[in-house]
């Protein structure tokens, strides 16, 4: 952070340059005056060479603190002071001795040369320090991979480095330039800083004026900004490509699965209705009732299929409407079991106390989640084992467990069962599309809950639904 702070203070230091030079000039004048007053009383005991060396030291100090121009003025001024106060005849600018004239002339030349050398060394040190700071800053900007280097962070570096009020990356198209990214104040029509960042890109910043030497550093930052923009756009394209790939996979799975699951109930309905409408076919009341029951069951199966597909489409599109409120778990569980018909001989044991605090959930979505979990447990468990539904309060959450004693799910396969159109027995579609658990988890997460599979002691799978209690 030290290097960044130095660059951040650069603009402020430049704004104070005039006042600093004025203060240095006053200090130089005062120093020469004090030095003269101190040396005049002892000029009889000092040689002219000693006095000249003392003044030369003062000029070097002025050059180191005030710059070259002030040092040159101090050299000429000190030469005049030496001539006026320390070269006979005193208090005049007349020099009677030729050797003294050479001494004064050589003094001016030496003082000027030393001042130039000191100023040049100071400039080189400043340039080296600035280059080191800039290199460190650029290294910090570019050390992260392109895909992890946000454009806004690069623009923030530009704004802080030059003490600007705002920075932006502009892109030129047929309609002119438009800002691609902005940090701080929006760009003005006449920005303080401007550097090309590519064929159609330009980095601009508004704030205090800067020296021309900073243009090179700004150009490097502009290049970094252009690369960050390119990385963001490539990442967006890659994400879009992945999304399209997933959509294609989902569409293919949907067509393959729906093709079978829609045809089966439709074929049953068609066969039953055709038999009922056949005038030459004499059917008993029991046979007619059986055909009607088949039509009803097939229609229910189609209705469940369509509801699952609609629910999945809302989840995939992010268009699921959630309206949470205080919801009692015993009522929701009872309603879910009413819409779940266990196979003949199967039982569901329910242990959901009616004194549990209400959960904060959407009643309709929660009922669908519980129904899907129970249906999945009935499908997975053996015929002679019941499914257990338990609910308990733990702190500020309600945990509902649906427990079966089936074959269970290996740990490395547990996330797979929540994917749409995925079942552990993918080679058959006799159990439907495999959407129940995908919808259950999607609905649960939409209500800020969790759905976690674990092993059932003794064998099987336990699905734990966790929801916050109502405030």
C-alpha cells in the first residue's frame, strides 16, 4: 500500500509546488543573510578560500532542497556577497587583485556545476522511485489471472494513482464514444487524462493536472484496463455458452423422457375410451368402472407430469414466486399426504407434533416439497417397510425428516439425485421423469431452507428438510 499511497499523494504534492518553492526561496535568502552576518566579524581570521567553501556548502543545500533554478540564483547571489563583504576593498564590487577575480569566477562555475549535478541526481532518484512504485502497482494489478481481474478494480487503481475524481473506459462505435465502465464521477467532455487502450478503446480520467512523464504509466494502465474488459467479455461469452449447453442438454432429456411418459398415459386413456365407445363391445358395470379408473389414473399421471414440468421451468427461468408466511408443519404434512397415494400394503408413519412453532415458508411450495419427498421414499423403500415422517424444533429452525429403508444412495451419488431427469436407475423410466427431488430442493432453497440426504441407520435414505421458524 505504500507505493499506492505515494502515487495517490502525487497530485496533492504537485498542487503545493508553488508554495513550497516560495518557502524554499525565503529560507535560502534568510540562510545566506545569516551566514553573511556570522562570517563578516571573523573575515580577518579566515582565508577567502574557506569563506568560498562555506558559501558553496550553502548553495549545495539550496540545490538539494529547492531545485536547480533556486540554486543558480543562490550561487550568483553568494558570489556577489563574497565580493561585497569579503574581497578588499570591502563594501564595493571592485576587485583589485586578479587572483581574486579568478577565485570569484571559478566559484560561480563550481557552484553552478555542483548545483546541476545535485539537481540531476535528485531527478534520477525521483524517477527511479516513481518507476519502482509504478512497477509495483502494475505487478499487483496484473498478478491476478485475467478472468479474476475486474475492470472496475483497474479503474479504481487509475483514479487513486493519479488523485483523480473519476476514471472511465470509453468505447467508440458508429454512434460515437460511450462509457463501458465508470469509477467515481462520470467522464467529462474534456478529461484531464486520456490514453489509448486499444483500437476502439480509450482510458480517461478527470482531476488535477499531471506531468507529461505520467503519460507512459497511464498508457500501461490503459492496456491493463483493455485486457480486463476483454477478459470480462470472454467470461460472459463462456458463461452464455455453458448456459446454452445446459439448456440443450435439458431440452434433449426433456424430449426423451416426456416422449415416453406422455405416450404411456395417453395410450391408456385412448384404449379405455375407445373400448367404452365401442357399440359392439358389451361391458359389465365392473369392467366399465375399471376402464374409467384407468382413465382417471392416467389423467392424474399426466397432470402430475405437467405440473412437474411447469415447476421445473419456473425454477430454471428464475421465475418462481415465493410468498412466505407462518406455516404449521402438521397441517402441511397432512395436506401433502392427502395428495400422495401409497401403493397397496404400504404405510406412512407420521410424527409431527401439533405444538411445533410455525415455520417461515410458502405453504403451497412446502406442501409440494413434502409430497415429493414422501413419494420418493415410497418408491425407494421395500413393500414391507413403512415410510417415517418426523418433525422437531432445533433452536430457531424446524427439521422434518422423511425416512425410508430402501437400498440408500452412495455418498458420491447424492448430489446426482437432485439433478433434473436423473435417477439411480436411469436405464428405466417406469418411475417417471426423476423431477421430484430436483423440484423439492429448488423449492426448499427458494424458501431459504436446506434439503440434505443422509444414511438411515440400518439402511436406507433420510431426507432432512430444514426451515427457519416464523419470526
